[in-house]
C-alpha cells in the first residue's frame, strides 16, 4: 500500500423583423400554480436526507486495522478535522509513524500521506478494502496493492496509534507506536521493540531490553510511567512523563481518560 472545464460558449443570434414576416402573437402564458408550502413530513424527509449526506464521514472516523504487503498488521487513525495518523513503522520515520490528511470522495475515504502515498478506504460488499497508491499514481490506475481493513472497537482502539512523550533534553519528543496486534515500537534508544496489552485500564508495554512502560489515564489526559529492568512494578516508577496520542487534542485526550 502506500496517493480534475467546460468552456461555456454563448451564441448570440440577431433576428431581423420585417413586416411581412411577423410571427403571430404568443399566447399569454397561464398563471403559474402556487407552490404549496412544505409539510412537516417534507421537512422531516429533507432533514433526513441532509443528515445522511453530512454524516458520511462518521462511517470512517476511528481506528482502522489492516495489513501491509508483508501481511504485518498496522493501524490508520481517521481523526476529526481531516487529520490522519498511521502507526506503520517500516518507513523512514520508523516508530514516529505517518501523518496525513483525509477527505471524503463519493463513497470512499482518501488519505493523503506526507510521503506521497495515498490510501483509499472503500466498501467491498459487506466489508472494506484499503487500496494503496504510490506517489505519482492516479486514483484511476489499478492500486499498487489492496488489502482487507476493518474499523477497530474496544480497548485496543483506545490505545493503538502513536504516543508522544515529554520533550527530551535535546529538544526531541520520544514516540511509542502501539499496534493493535500487540506489537510495540519505540524511538527511545535501547527500547526498540516490545509487546503490549490493555491491563488495569491502561496500556502495559514490555520492552525487549527489560524496561516496562505503562500508559495510564490521569486527570489531565494520560501519563507514561517507566520501570527499569528488575524493578518492582509496585514501586515508584523510574521515569514519569506526559503521554498524548498523536492526532488527539489535549481536550479529547482528557475526555477519553475521564471515561476509563
């Protein structure tokens, strides 16, 4: 997987009127029948049609689960205000994932990624498919790849995505990618790869180097706690910092945390 005139011609015709060639008078047009005022039923139907047209984005908002060309699972987050985030980690940005913008086109959702790729999520019978287009490809071309996809629900959807942690002394922001198949990836040196699951209302991440993280809801949103290898998980964490899922506004993050 991984990216349209009509010229109006106005013809002016000059008509020469001669006495011998006058057209007979045009009969007076009948008065137009007044248009009846809309009934409550008409207004209700119009409102339903409008709601159907404007609610099409709701079909796609949320976390989508699919696979890449290697059959490895990853997620696409379709967020409000046209924002899109992916936790696909095989690109140049690694565990920082991908950023993009989306729009509805007809019955499909198009996602335009910063790296030039385009995804098209479309209905395929009773299911959905994700078509990928390389940079420079037209959407009318056969896609570079097409795989099944579905919208994810439940606790895994709450935590799948890219999590940005507090700023480091060098000014960078560490990122953790949590994929819905339970795999975790990090930009933090040494962590690299791990596994995660939902536990006690948060995401518990165990890294290959022995460190362990927990992303838990708090009054302000989410916090990330880290324990060094060999530490008792009941002890105070070695490191504690803010954690926010990329694409979520601080207000949205706090709202989600409050209901957990």
